[in-house]
C-alpha cells in the first residue's frame, strides 16, 4: 500500500513540476507519459496522447490522431499530399480500433492501403475511444474545415448511448451536454490515478464515483436524445457539403448480446433516416456482412486484426467509386 501511495505522490509531483502541455512544444521528460493512452483536451475533455508509444513507435500524431502512416504529424502529411485529403473517418473506439496497439492492424490503415493501390491517398483516422458525436463533431468542424476530405466515413452511434448507461442513477434526465453526469478528464486523472488502467485508461472515471454502469440507464433514451444525435449527423452533412465532399453513414456492428444492441438499432434507424434524400450522403449497412465471433471481434464490437481486414475490404468494395 505504501508503494502505491508513493507512486501516486510521485506522479502528482511530476504534474506540478513539468509544463502540463501534452500537445505542441511539450517539456515532459518522464517516460510515464508515454504510457498514457489519453490526455486532457481543452474542448473535447480528453483526446489521444501524442506521447504514447508501442514498441518505441508513436501510436498517435502530435495533433492527437491515430496514425495511418509513418508520419507523426497530420499537418506535415497533409502538406506532403499537396493539401488534399481523400478520406476522413469519424468514430469512437471502434474506429480507433481499441485492443490493437499497432496502427497497421487497424481498419482505417488497411483501407488506406487498399485505396492507395490505385493512387497515393491520404486517409485520416479521427476515432478516439469513448468520444460521443459531440466530441467528434468538435474535432471535425475544426480539422475537417482544414482537411476538406473528399469522403467522410461516419462510423459512430454507440458512444452517444454510453452516458445513459454510465451516468449517475440519480439524474433522471441527462442534459444535452452531459454536464450533470460527467466530470473533466483532468480532474478524474488526478483523483483516480491508481485505477487508471482498470477504468478504461481514465475515461470511465469522468463519470465520477457514482458511475452507474447499468442497462436500466437506457430507459433515459428519449425522442429528444435521438433528435440531438440526428442534428449532429445533419451538421456533418452540411459541413461536408460546403467543400463539395460526400458522407457515408455506416452503422456500427455490434453483437446482439450487448446491452446496447436494441438501443443502438434505434440510433442506426435515425442515422439511416438522416442520410436519405441527400445528394452528398448515402447509407452503407454492413451489419450482416461480418460474423460476430472470436475470429473477427475482440469483444461485442471491437475488431480483431482479421476483422479489420474484412471490414476494410467491404468498405473498399462498396466505396471504391466514391474514392
């Protein structure tokens, strides 16, 4: 117990001593910071830690994106491609590909390899574990407006349900920005450091000590909550339209055994409805194309290396004309 207390104290002292900037010109010297998957972010609460390494190779770019090439900077790679972006992937952990430490095993990387067979292509993986469409939209209306991707792949819906399941039970109605069920990542990081890895690398602790984690919370899924999700989908469509790009909405593939499954089907119906009758959008349903088993999935929703291979192939086969 004393060793744990000493370790926590040492880490807290590191935060006090070092300049707490994870991005840009950072002065962090402790190797500890290369082990953190997430770090605080001023607008999205948390994002990917640019210092994270796997086998001595950076997993993320210095701007906080999961890598899809050897470049360690989205900005530098964008310039290398003459300021042209072919594909941008919006999503949470199923786009980031939780469970796969090597970025070369992820489906965005594999999709990039496939589309690059015909021509050299630039694809950005915008997925971050735990992010809802609110956070993804914040990133997209900032970075998307710079990158102006030709095609945007929208693979996100489940994380908009997570606050309903995790948010403290006492709150019958969750506010649109979730301020009554979620805390700042930085606060949770310092107060629950010894449980860092066991609470999803710090993300779970943003729900505080009264985290619910119960499917009964899904009873809070209301027409208003689904309408908020629909609105964010529509904003992505309009934003992409401003640079003559296209959006493909792809429902997340989940096992029927997941507590989220039925509610997720409702969210995907909303996604489908939003994507109809729009000139620059289409709906691509691959839910019956990949079997939910141990070969393809690590759990109820995250792809294995083999699953990423199959998913990227399906995307390529169906989207090739748009790429």
